């Protein structure tokens, strides 16, 4: 039995911050988003248990009273300019901000009624041409332009906890906002397993504290390092697992967005340079749960199951597992129940204990769900059924 770990990639270190940034269902651009309270969370649509907020005092600045515009895809708004300060928003290129102060390095700006800080180099007083053009549009054309302006990618912030243990992190994930009438204000990380070229030739720590793996899978028990991202197996008909997990991820993304969930897509093409640690850290900081999609390596059409947290005292006592393992298992149970109710075949009791890199680093409810094995059907109709079952499981987990 193989098993793998499914995680994420690295990107920017220069950013900005703001609370209460949110809209509906468009791709969002920039690394990470944190909110200060439940009220802000409702507005921003991203949970607050992602990073610690800083209380650094504001730096001295020359007073300004002007409008500036975002001119960088990785600009973030921060609660303060202190190193590692929490990111509160990631406005798109062309977004107008009111600047109240500037010291050449940092600008104090207002965004949606909040005071925050942005890197001055990523702001301009010149109104971008695309913003000027879009401002004269209305109706469908205007909505389309806004969606295009707000489209973007999300990279790994190396200041995030555990990010430094990632080895492959130059890739980008994509965050989508739901346009559904009834938004859930929850972000689901959908992680299409595998799909990182060169991932099997690089190794990362199995556990954040460097302790050895407690179960055998793709990596044997007792090992302290595992492949950064395995290549995956091949279905009986010759199709690669990575291709099927990607197709499954796209189906699930559409179903979740239609139900009002925002979606963090770890991978949207054949190769994303994000290892399992990077994928997990992205989910930790930008999502409310993390679902990694896989099929098992056997060829018996065994059915679906989730990788549960091993009942090993030392493993369940290790952080962050100790604080989150019950949430991981609860999410797995909900997903399996949703699949079963949708008519999907379930393997045995629906779970199998496995020490995964993903689980070992996760600080949000996180699960590797095996949707069958190499002998299972993976037609479009089957992926649609699986997507419905998984979406139902997400609804059940969040009590929606």
C-alpha cells in the first residue's frame, strides 16, 4: 500500500495587509489572507486561524492625502509593516487605495474602511489604463472585466510556519471566490494529488520535528524523510493517476463554487512546482479545510476510503497532529459518508491508518481521500458522482 503526502509551494515575501476584503466568485491574486475577528471573517471569507496578528506600532511617515493604485500581482495589505505581519487582504492590480502616509518603503492606506500597510514600491499614483477602461463599462461587460482584473495566483509565503521545510515551492495555487447567492464564507483547499515534475527525486521531512514515520506506505516506517511529491500510479487502462486527480479536482471545484464555497486550487495543470509540505502550508494559511484527491495503487476496484490518523501515542502527541487529528478524522468520516450516500463503493470501514506528510503538517482539518484504486472506473460520469459525494461531505462537515 502506498501512500503519499500532498502539499504545496512557495512564492512571495513582499506583501501588504487589510481586513475585510471580499467579493464573490473570481480568481484572487496574492499570498495568504487573514482576518482579525469573526466579523471580519464573515466579510473576508477566509478563516482567522491562519497566522498570528502583530501589534507592532506604526512607523513614522510623511502625511499624504491621495489615491494610489495597486501595480503588482503579489501585493498584500498587512496589519503592520513588521516582518511576518499578518496579511489581511490581497487586492488585485488596479485597485484604488486611499494613501494617508508614506515613508518611502511603506505606505499607510485605507481599504474597505480599514487602515493597513502596503509596500510603497507596489503602488502608483497613475491610474492604470485597464481600470480607466473598465470604469466606463457596465452590465455583463463590466462584470467580465472586473473578474479578469481580480484573477490571480497564490504563492507560498516563506514567513508561514513550516514553509521553510518545503523544498519545491516556486509554483502557484489559485484562489477562487464563489458567485453563488448563498456564500458559505469557507475556503476549501482542493489538492489534486501528484503532478510535480521532479518531485520524486527530492525529499522533505516526514514530520516537522524530524521524528521518524510511524507507519509504512510509499515511505517505510522509521524513515525521517519522504519524497517531496510522488509520481503516483497508473490505472489499469494506462491513464496516470495525476491526470485523473486533476480532472477530479476540477469537477469538485465547480460543485463547491456552485454551493457557495471559495476554493483554493493547488493544481490546475499537469505540473505545479509545489511539494507536499508547500501544498499543506498553503492550505493551513488560506483555507478552512484541505482535501487531497488520490486513488490507491492496488488494482482490485476496492472502493473509496480516507487515510486516518494512526492510533500511535507518540504521533498523536506530536504537534500539530495533537491539536488537529480529531478534526482530520471527522472530515474524513464526513467525506466517506457523503460518497456512500451518493452510491460510491466504500472500502472496508472507510478508513486506513497512515502517517502522511500532509497530516503531519496540517493545522486545518485535512484529509487524503482515496477515491478508489487503479482498477476503478474514472469516467466523466463517475467523477461527477464522486464530486457530488465529496461536496455533500463538505456540507455535512461544516453543518451547511
